[in-house]
């Protein structure tokens, strides 16, 4: 089964601690069914000094969520929606909004 949410889509969290938070999808881990959304599920991580973080200390970064806990936001109607997948005659795959029937890509 293909994942319905892709990188750079807008998604909203539908359950859990961050319910209602909306943001841009930064990455999707298809093998683990996990997703990272910008500004959502921010955790504090203790880092030792290294080349990237000379100072070290406590940094804040986004942690992953399970993909079943988020829904895609339709670019046209701006509502969380399920996705309808369809295949054209020439083999291209399309995603469309189930609420407003608008083609997403």
C-alpha cells in the first residue's frame, strides 16, 4: 500500500498530544510508517559537542509521528481530508480530495 502523504504536503495531527497542530511535512519514512512535520512533536535532546554543534547542550528538534495519526490538508478547501487514488489510462497516478473532488497532484 502506498502512503498517501508526501514531502512538502500540509498535514494536521488528528490524535495525541499535538492534536490540531498543522505544518509542512519534512520527511516520510515509508519503511517505518513515520512522518516528521515542521514545528510539531518538538522534543528536547541532549547533545555532546561535535562538529555540527560546537557548543553542545540541549537542542529542540521535531520527532516523528506515526502516519496514521495525521491527515492531509486539501490545498483548495483547506480541510483535513481522506485521499482518493486513481490511475489514468497512460499509467499516471493521481491523488484527489474526497471532500471537494479537487486533484492534488
